[in-house]
């Protein structure tokens, strides 16, 4: 048990430190000392490192190098040392010490007093205990059936045994080859998630269909850092940002996808949320670093699951509005008109895109959607909260600060509606099978957006009240 713990810790510390060092090297120490920046480096660093790990494994497979701890971990570790040395030489020891003190003060809630600090510490303890409970589920639960069995772990098992990536084929090709080919239910699905499982088993030195899902728990932990950092960097107070991280981390269906790990929906949702946040950051500062980060995260989203291609495309409207501030709205309206014309064309065809039959058979499953989003217990009060935030904070939704992120949310909601209303995916809603998995892809980002809108609205009210009193006086 101790040996497995050390192997897992070492195996995933390497890509996490690599990703964090990349983030750290791309930012000045002055930037990292701002509220939430260190949490952003830590949280986003895991996602960057986990994606970089799979890219390196792909390269090794192309080069014909067998997967092993030496071939995978040593190059990443050496690169990490180089990045850390580069970042360390740019700043003085005094500056690093000051940043460390500021981070430690934020971790222990030093700026908070009285009941606020007590609440801070209580939430930190709650999050830690919940993480431990989820960890116990992940490391003791056998691989969950259905997609985890027939689409993802099949690839992981074969690639682990072969020591490299080998292609999977559809049933027809398998029959044509006389069984001399690898077959599963989704041979065309991307390799990112199975490669996480392969690497975990490589570090363990054996196949373990429970412990290989350890990355899903790490993803959940890193996501808490990301949510806290996003809210903090947007101007939220430390306690408000921590409450926001607690709310997002407590989404029931997201927790299910951690405890019953093995599905790709939560990883894709997380990468999509991070890509949207990076795009939003870029629209505000137009920095090369955030532009590059947004591109990397969008590509990662597309390589986690096939629908990630469609989700990544929903980031385009925000980019268009930013690059073309004067004509951007007209471009988007023209694109909407073209999309409507395409739907009319599809009324006369039976096109199949990404496995979904597109046909203008407008029959939205209204009751199923209402039941899934507002009546069942998969989301707590997320959709109520998002709706209330949009209504009371409509000015904030359209404000210069949040407009581009709001456009991404609107595009994502439109995409979900089109999928459920015009394709055979409506059966997911009527029988309540995979509708919530599809909705999860947007739910994480929607949660963060609703919290940002609400916090911005509250701060506007606080600023309006003193101004009104001063005017009356």
C-alpha cells in the first residue's frame, strides 16, 4: 500500500510540476504575487502537465520507444528542473520570499477576521475531508461499467500491455482482418484519457483498474484551485472565492464522475472551462501568454473527447468580438443567419456529423429538459442560480468585463439546444440517460460564470449605496 502511494505520488507529481513550472516560467513574479495567481499556476498547471504528458507519450509511440518510467518521467523531470531554474534566476530571493509569505497568509486566511476567518478555515477543512472521501472511492471502486469499460479502458489495457499506442478498428475492419486487430466500441475516440490510465499503471508496474483512475481525483483537486483562482483574479474576496470553489466542487454529477472515474466527460468539461477562462483573460489583456494558453487548452479539449471539437468552436464568437470590436456583432449575426439556412438545408437531408443525425425535425423535449435541469438532484440549484444571476445581474452580463464570457455561455447553451432539439440526441433527454453527461460539459463553466455575475452585481450595489447617500446629503 505504501509502495503504491509513493509510486502514484511520484508518477503524477512529475507532470504536475512540469505544467506548473511552465505556467510559472511564463509569468513574472510580480504577476504571480497578485491574488489568486499562485492558485491559478497550481491548478492550471495540472491540466497543462497532464496534457503535455499525453503529447510526450504520443511522440514516444511514434518514435517506437516503449512506455516506461524512464522514457516518460525522466525527460519531463529534466525539463521541469530547467524551467524552475529559468524562473528562479529572473527574480531575487527576497522577492520569492515575499511571494511565499503572501501565499501563506492567503492560505490561512490572514486577511480575514472573526467569523469570516472561522468560516474560511471550516470550508478548507470541509474541502479536504470531501477530497479524502472521494479519494477513497476512486482507489477502492472497480472500474465502472458501460463507456468506461467499452470505450476508454479497452485502449488503456492494450496500450499498457503493448508499451505503445496501437490503432483500434471498427467491427467491419476487425472481421476483414480475421480478428487480427484491436476492437472496442469507439475506436475513433481520442487517446488522452486512456494515456492517463496507461501512465498510472506504468508507475504502479502493473495493471490496476481502480488505482489507474487516480487522475480523476487529481483533476477534481486541481479544479478547486482553478475556480478559486478565477474568482480571486476577477476581484472576489478570499472568502467569496473559496465559497465559490466549494459550490462548484459540490456539484453532484461532477462528484459522481470523480467517484465512478473512467469517463471522459468531466475531463473534457474541465478543459473546456479552462479554455474559456483563458480566452476571457486574453480578451481583457490581449497578452500572448493568455492567447497561447487558450489555444493549448482548446486543443486539449478537442483531444479528450470527440464532441470537444464542437465545444472548442463555441469559443470562436468571443474571439471574433475581440478582434473585430466594430464589426464583430455583424459578423456573428451573419454567421447565425448562415447557420439557420444550414438547418433549412438539413430539413431535406439526413446528414450525420460526429455520430449525430442532423435533421430539421424540430421537436425539443421540453419536459425532459425541465426535469433534468430543474427537478432532479444532479445539479443542486445550479440552473436556478444561473437564471437568477442572469436576471438580477443583466447589466453585468452585458458589461465590458463579462461580455465575452457571456457570449461563450450563450453559444454553449445554443449548441446544447440545437443538439437536443434537432438530432437523435433528444432520446437522451426523454429517457434521462446521458443528457446530464452532455450538460456537464457546460455546467462547470456555467457555474463559474454565474458566480462572477453575482459577485460583480453585489459589488456594484455596494458602490451604488454610498454614492446615493452622498448625493442625498
